């Protein structure tokens, strides 16, 4: 296998505050190879978006970070801002979560895409630039791109704005595209179109994609590898079919059990995960998931399970090898 285009190693992000230190990302590691889609999955507050912002070098100055981020074997965390700017958008690009707020309402969509290009190529001919912007809008499926190029974000539908954001992110043909909840707040038809677009970009342009989402259905249809985050940590990691077929962490099992299944007979209720994610100011001792875990035993409240190999996946559960056994004292 070739070397990864993007590697994250032992990434840690902390935010000091008046009430204490919030550890938003804790020892996160994963690789992304060329022409591959990697899913980063978890509930809101699990650390998914902070991970992406750390990779892009977009965290606020008060954030304290540790670990390494490598682009094609070169460490990029801690590079001078001018060097980070050269990489950001040209080699590693990002589709932000909310296209309506990410796009500037006082500039046309075409002008904003053009700015993304000229930021890395100031010598580009004006006519060539205009043709490139129109070509990008056409590539992402915007109808009548030659007319739409002069319209403002509010004149686009939600799905079209998301497509415009993707056009902006791929304007300089990056090697890695980080898509942060690219289908949030879109109806299912538009969601499918956006996912098809990401699939096409991977196939036609060879773009490696980091797909950040809370939707395991999206991951199943697009990604090869996935990392499941809880309270800032990876609790399960592996190939998507292996995890879906036989998850080795109770949190992953809970996420999968809460998904509707189109092939189910009858009208069985979904099984939600009890409770809520913990405050990152007061993460429970031991396994952070133990207050919500149906499988917990006494050791879960005091011993912190580390990520380890369990068959074809990696899991951070004390009982990953034997999840189906009744917990001690049960019944």
C-alpha cells in the first residue's frame, strides 16, 4: 500500500477556560490514503469538527494542541502561517458545515469561488478565471452555471449553496477534502446528490475525503474506513464492513441500533442510547461511556480502556472480545 496522503498522530486539543480545561480531542490518530474516503463518526460534541479545524490550522489562538499532522510525510502542525496558507485550500481543503453562513452574503458566488483561486494563483488571466469558475459550478451540478455565477448566496437553494461550497473547496484541485457534515439540514434527495458528487470527485479527480458526520448511513454508503469518537477519543476504528458487521464497542452498537432498517419486518421501535454525552469539563472516570453503557461492570468506572486490536478492528472497551456475555452480577 502507498503512503498515506494525510496522517494524524496522537492529536490533542484543549481549550482553557474560567471553569477549567476542556479536552475536546484526546489522542486521535488515523490515516487517509489517496482515492479513499475515511469517516469520522460521533454525536455532537464528540470532537469531530475540532479535529478537522486542528488539521486545517483554524483553531483559535487560545487552543492548546499536541500531536502531529502529516501531509505526504511532512509535519504541518506548527508551520508558519504563510506556509499553512499555501497548503490550506490548495492541498488540503474543507467544506464547512453551514454553507449559508460560510458564504459571504454581499459577494456573488462566482466572486467567492474566484477569490479561492486567485489566493493561490494571482497571475491567472481574468478570462481564464471566469471560465474556470463557470466550469466548477457546472462540475458540481449547478444548473445554468453561466447565469448562476453572478447570483448571490441567498438566490441559491440549500443544496445549491452546499454544491457551491464544494466547488470552492475543489477549485485548486486539492489532494484531501475534509467534508464537515456536508449533508446536514438537506432533504434526503439533495443529500443523495451531494454524496454522489463526493463519490464522483473521488473517482474522477482522485480526491481523498475525510467525511465528518453523525449519520452512520452516510458512512456506510461512501467510506472504506471509519473512526468512532466519543468524548474526544476514538472508541472504535476499522474498515466500515467489519465494524457494521460486528461492532466491538457498546457505543458503536448503540449508534447502529438507533438507525432505522428498511428490511425490518413489523414496526419495531428504534433503540436509543440512554442518557447524553458527558460535559468535556467533567468527563467520567474510567471509560467515559460507562454512565450510558448497558454492558458496564465495576472496572469500567475506574479503569480507562485503551484502543487495542480486536479481530479486524480496534476497540477501546474492556469487554470488546466478549460483548455478548452478560455483565458480572446481571440478572
